[in-house]
């Protein structure tokens, strides 16, 4: 059974930083594209950043230059370093494993990030 557990969310002031981490278990982690998504109240869940199993990255325009996604296949973890945080970054952040063709996708339970003074 695949499980994803996010950690690192919290309350931070505008301009501050947070580092989110997602630990996966029960999956052959290295074959998956990993990603972070976020959902603000009343809004759809949007892509924040992804990284393929080959290391290629993709970022939402709103976070380019501020957020960095990384993965450690030895530890089965994917992190999201978030700098220069803005109030509009406030959301529940979700970790996702996107499998190759024929494999299922998996989501974590989410971690709240609140950017407020």
C-alpha cells in the first residue's frame, strides 16, 4: 500500500520561507514523476511544481524563481523549498506521485501553509 506523508507546513510571515517534505512508502519511488499541488479555499487544485524521474522540472508561473522542487530517490522523498512567500501562496499543499502508463497516481493528505502577518 502506497502512502505519502507531507510535513513542514505552518504559519509564516510574508517574505519568509518554508520547506515542505513528502515521504513515500510502498512504491518504487524512482519511476514516478513527483509533484506538489495546492488548493486554496473555494478554488481548484493547481500545479505548483513537478519533477520527472529524469530530473526535469516544471513550475507554475506564479512560483518560478521562488520555489524549488527536489527529490531524493534513496530516501523516497520530495521536497519543496518555498522562499519569498506571499499571502496568495496560502493553501493546502499536496504531494503527488504520477505513475507511468499503467500505474496509478497517489496523493498525500495535504499540509496547510498560511502566509500572513
